[in-house]
C-alpha cells in the first residue's frame, strides 16, 4: 500500500492516474489515504479529497467504497466540522441523481431514435433475433442496460447516506432531507419494493434510538426541532404510501406516527392532524371498514371546523355531508353475531386499537375506551350539530333511512335523492389537506342500506311476498344481488326470511319474541293509547308558587350568566398568562442549555485537539525509537549468527549496543569475509586447473583404444548385413517367378471376362452420358437465363469492388511508400551507427593489440632465464601440420570398391586432406591462442581431429606438450 507524507500528494497522484485512464488505481490510493489512521484530524484538503473520492465512486458505481469512505470521514468530522460532512454527502447525492437522470434521458433519446419509417432497413438481424428470443422491446432492453444500473446505484446511495446519518443529533436535518429525497425517488419512478424497504429502514432506526438510550450524540425527541423533523418525515412517508396505493404500508406509517407521539407524550399540530385523518379516511375506505372510515371523517370534520378559520360554508357543507353519508354507509347489523370467544376477544382488541388510532389517545386505557358502533356514532353526530351543516338531500336521506317506516315507497323516494347526491362534490378551496370530496363513492353502500331497510320493514308488515313484487320494490339491484344481501343479513340475525324459488315467493318471519320490530310496535301502540287517554281525560292543573317567583327568576338568571361569563374570561386570561410564562421559562431554559452545550462542546473539542497532538508527537517519537532499536537488534542477531558459524566469540560483550557501532562492525566483517572469499576462489581455480589437465592426460589413450575397437565392430556388422541382404534378394526373386508361372494359365479367361465387363460398362456409360447431356442442356439453359438476369447486378458489384480496390490500392501504395521511406531512413541511420561502432571496435582492437604485444614482451623477458635448458627443443625443426596431414592421407590405404568405409573415417580423411597449412610454431598452435582455455581447444577441434585418423596426432600431442610446458613454467 502506497503511503503519502501529505494528503495533497495523494490528491495529485489520483489526478495523474485519472488523466492516464487508471481510475481504479486512483480510487484505491484515495481509499487507502482516507482509511489510514495517520490522517484523523480534519483539514480542508481532506474535504477536497472526499469530493474527488465520491466523484470516482459515482463514475465507477462503487457503492461499498463510498460507504467506507464516508464512515471514516464522519469519524474525522464528527467533533470538529460536521458541515463538511454535510457538503460531501450532498455532493455525493447530487452526482448520483444527476447520473441517473442522464442515463434516463439517454435511454429516452435512444428510444426516440428508433422511431424511423423503415424499420426493416435500420434493424440488424441480431437485434431482430434478440427481440424474438427475449420477448422484450427496445425500450425495455435499453432501460435494463442503461437506466437500471444507475437507479440501483442511486438507491444504494440513499441507503448508504441514511445508514451513515442515523441517530445523530448533529445531522438530523440532513437525515430528514435524504429521507424526503428517497421518498420522492420512489414516487417518481413507482418503486414500491424500495419504498417498503425504505420505510422498514427508518422504522428500525427509530427502534434502535429507543433501544440504545446511552448512545453518544443521540437525538433528543423532547426537543421541538427534532420532533418536528421526525414528524415531517413520517407524514411524508404516509403521503407517498397513499399516492403509491400501498395501503398496508400507509397503515403502518399511521401506527408509526401514533407510536412516536406516544413516546414523547405530545399531540401534533392541528395541520398535521388534518393530514393524519385525511389519509386515515382513504385507508379505511379502501379496506372496506366503513365504521372506522366514518369515525375518521368525523374527527376530520371537527378539526376543520375548530381550527380552519378560512373554511367556507360550501366546503363545510361538503365535509359534513361526507361524514353523514360515511356513517350511513355502515351496515346496521353486527358481524360478531354467533362468533366464538376468541373471535370476540380479537374483535375487541382490534376495536380498542382502532379507537386509540382514531381518537389519538396517547395513554390508552382499555376500561375507559368507548365502543365504536354505528348507533353511537349517529347519536353523537346529531348531538354535535353535524346534521345542521349538511345539504337538504342528505338530511332527507337520513330521515328516510333511519326514522321513516315506508316499506312500499322507500326505494322510490331514496333513488332520486341518491341521484342528486352522486352529483355533489368537488375540490375544496379552503381545506388543502382534503383536496377533493366525492359523494358518489357512497352511493353503492347507501343503495345496499336502503335495500336492507326495505327488507326489514317488509318483514314487519308481510309474511309472504312474490319475488316479482319484491324485485319491483328494489330498483337498485337484480334479484340475485338482493338475494346475496338478504343471505348476509339473515346470517347476522338482522332479518328472518326464506326464498322459495319453486313457488316464486319470499316468506318473512320473526327473529324472536323480543325482536326490535316487536318492541317498536308495542312501544308505538302504548304511546298512542297514552295520547288518547290524555286527550279524553286531561290532567287537573294545580296552582303553584312558581308563578310568583317567575318575574325575579329571569333577572337572577341574567346576573348569574353575566357573572359566569366574566369568571370564564378571567380564567381564560389567567390560563393564557400562565401558558405564556411557561413558554418564556422553557425558552430561557432552552437557551441556557444550548449555551452551556456549546461551551462544553468547544472545551471538549479543544481538549481533544490538544490530546490528539500530544498523542501524535509521542507516537512519532516512539515509532522512531522502536524502528532504530529493531534495526540494531537485527544487525546484532546477524552478527551473532556469523560469529557462531565461524566458531568465534560474539562481536560485542558487556557494552551498550548502538546502531552506529553495529553498522561499523558489520561493514568491517563484510570486508574481511570478502577478502577471505577471494583467496579461496583463487586457490580453488588453481586446483581445478591442475585437475582438468591431469584428467585430459589420462583420458587420451583410453579414447584412442575405444576408437579402434569401434572400427573393428562396425566392419564386422557391415559384412553381416550385406550378406543377409543378398540372400533375401535371391529368395524374393525365386518366389516372384513361381507366382508368374501359376497365373499365366488364367490369362485367356481373364481377357474374355474383361471384354464382357468393358462392353457392358460402355453401354451403361453411353446411356448415362446421353441423360447427362440432356440434363446439362436444361441446366445450361436455365443458368444462361439466370446469368442474363444477374449480369447487371454483377456488373454493378464489380464496378463497386473495382472502385473500392482502387481506393484500397492507393491507400496501400501510400502506406508502402511511407514504410519504404521510413525503412530507408532507418537503414541510413543504422549504417551510420554501424560505422561509428566499427570505428570504436577498431580503436579497441588496436588498443588490445598494443596491450597484448606489451604483455608478450614482458613475458618473453621474464621467461628467458627458465627457457635456456630447453633450447635444443627450440632448435629442432618444427613440424608442419600440413605435411603431417598429407603424409597421413598418403599412408592411409585407398578403400577397395567393395569394402565398407565408415562415414566418420571418410570425413576425417577428407578434412585432413583439405586442411590448409597453418603457420609453423614450436608449440603446435598459433601465438594468438595462448590465452584460450583448455576446454575450448578440446571441444573445438581436438576431438574431431582425434577421430579422423592418426594423421592429426601431431597437433594433439603438441597441444598437450604446450600445456605441460606451460604448467612447468607456472611451477617454476
């Protein structure tokens, strides 16, 4: 791993690598610098390095590298400069989003480019085959190749940033902004799966925040700013979930908001609660839980009426009508009839849970929770005055469905009201959280309710009714749908009826003796009798003292009312003053806490910076001392090993070991060892020289004897092979003659059979030839016509090829001329260089020749005195190698014509006959071969000469004698 003295050097190195196209190496260099423990103090250069680092990560789509780098940079910036980390993360997200948008626009441009007139001309065969095999369109493939990788990287970017910024009080705003951008990404590109994962990630972050309460830099949810950020994130999550129609995730978001408020024990602002209940209405309507939907509308109506000062009368009327119609859409019977105990308990828990969500109870108490029901809701709506705000059509519909008893005319009176209600609705100008109200969505549920009411009232009047009559009374549905509604009502003990299709009749019955219908009839009958009795026998009025007190009672009530109003205004003013004082105290405490926190953070940062500098200096000094100590110990161990191998005493004993002392001792020891090694090598070279000379002297007679033995063996082998070849040729000739005599008897029969076969084959051949000629004539005619058709096309193709060949030949000629010119220039340059090199070599040879002559002169002067006893040898006539070779060639007997001569013998004789005469020398060799090693002389010519014959014995013996004489001179 490359280390850099300064961060600026790493940045420069990365830019150099990027310029030459090595982005991976540049990324590795910056990653090594960022993750290194040497640079843990923040500086401006690190910020610039991080900008370059995230740019490389985005270009190469390396999300894991980006995550590691950002985590390390967060550690550096956490206590010093958090804004730097914020800028880097914003830059990172901006680059990722920009590249994803570029890929998307590029894919769109590619799709537009495919929109041409002639698709067959532009599409390649491989594209058509790929489209048929894969079943994908061009846009789908381009999206998968271009857009999908960048969208994956952008999604990974959001996840990485959220993971880095989670549960950090100093980065709450950036965390919320990233979450909002991730939500918008999911909404823009309809990424439902990623949206679910994103909600789960944020949910886990909040769970970990509550689980690890002793975490450093933990966000304080009791603070208004932090709570507002968390709430905004959850409400944005709720909005996007409903827009993407992820209703289950939307309901979980509602539970998240309620759980967050339960943690902090505070109720959100009215504007947020309006959004909360508006989304609840959509969720409950989609889930077909009309009772909870009606309660959510009622809460929304209360909030709009109490807190929205800009709410117009028309908008209020629409919202109130939605509340009433939602309450009427709830079926008038209970689904829990006949359920088991477990189902009843589950339903009770579910109702309690929904009551907490709808009523927004922060501290749920099961014993005080009201039971959610249709009757209680309608009574509450009437008591709260909601009926006074609705339209006249809704009032009439409510009166018909809940209070009127019209079994024959109910459907005919309800139907025009429903048609008018279905036309009501529209956008709300003064309620931004509820953009649009459409009352037509309640019409199917109201038609079902009208059907149930009609069946209920008909069952109280009739016992039997024809199916046709019942169908005419219910114009909303076919009888099959009415039958399903009736079956559901009978199942839940709302009505009692039977349908006999064979008789075409409907038979009604009583649900029970204490049924609601029977109770109503008896109560009405009792009330009517009571009214008649009062009319016949009016009660006697008794005089009372109340008339005396009436004049003063009005004044007393007015005074008491004024006193209560004054007292109420005083209490409200006191409450407002107390709330103002509490807010002032909270602001002062918050400001004091913030000041104290800033002072503490500044002191802590200063202390950490001083401690970091001290630790850094101490670490550097300690590393230097440790490095020097390790080097000294390594040198000491090496010296001790060398001394132990040689059996010597340790280098230093009883004194302080330093690096400088050990280095000096090591250098002196190395110098001494080098001198000893040179002496050993010289001695070994001399020993090897003597040994090689002795081996050659002993091997010469053995080689000659082996050669003579091989000549004898090869001669005998040649004679045996020649005799065997002659014998085999004789036997083969005799067998061929016998075979010829045996086959000559069948010659006549063979000729007859041959003539028969040839004649039959000639007839078959003529027949086939005629057929072939006829077929060829037809083929020739068709091909002549085909050639005539294709001639124009061929002419066009040839002309086009000639033009292209001409262009190609011109280009090749130009390239050849250019290559020839370059070759000539290279040859000229090489010739000049060779000439210069030749002059240099000539100069070196002259210098070597002079040096050689000087050494020979010195050698002759030094060897004059030892060479005097051998002067008779010097005076002897030198042996001419050429004459010796000629004599040997003459002495060798000429081979007879039938005698075998080995190849190496013939080659030796020819070489001896053709060898040119060399310069005579007393030692049998040229003077310039004096310094050649013995091994070169032996391998080059002596062995071949030795095998050639006895004619070369003169030069070989002279070589050995020269070696012996040279050894004698060296010993002397």
